[in-house]
């Protein structure tokens, strides 16, 4: 079937329209290729799946550690809350108290509750001792990121019954 006049033939105006449309789309396609190759490499910041922490996660943990060591509860609370929101495992993200409950570590839960009390005082003086929080957090972190393949040698029961 030929598009054109009623007698089945195409007119010169119809072919010119198609040539112009084809030329415009070809030019747009070439511009897309030029843009694609000229914009440079795409930098993708993926979440750390190989066990190594990203730079901002390391920086946050360093800030938490420094705040705990200096006894600055307000800063420690701020940085720990930011770490929980951004870098904690998905099922543990939320408030600090929720994180303490979900991690199933009573030492960390107690240290977080103490931090929560001292964190709102705004007192940057050394009345709060953050070493308990930091050691409980590091202990939890080492057990949470430890080997999770303890049951690899077991054969699954495919035909239960």
C-alpha cells in the first residue's frame, strides 16, 4: 500500500516531507551520540558489597569514635544517628533506639540509651564516657559483619516427608 494521493501514486511533497523528517531524526541521533561520548565517564558510587566501607561511612565512623573518645555526647549522637540512617543494614535503619533493639546486643542497647540521655544535654564537656558505646559498637560491628556462611557444609533436605 502506497501512502499518497487517491490514485495510489506519491507526490513530490510527500517524499520531501519524509526526507526532511528522516534527516531531522538522523541529526538528533547523531547529537545524542556526540553528547554520550563527550560527557565523560559515569562515576557510579555503589553501596559496598565487598565488605569494604565507603569513604563517607569511614568518615562517619571516625567522627563517632572521636566524639566517643572526647566525651562529646551530642556529636556522637548526631554522627551515630547519621550512620544508622545511611549505612546500617536495611532492616536496622531508623532511630537509634530501634537500632539498639534490633541488633540484639544488650551492651550496645544500654550504651545507646545512655547516649540518648546525654546527647540532648548540649554539654560538650566530658561528663559522658563514650568508651562503652564505642567498644560495644565495634564488638557488634565485628559480629554483624563476621562470617555468615556457618551452615554451608550442611545438605538441604529436598524431599521432606
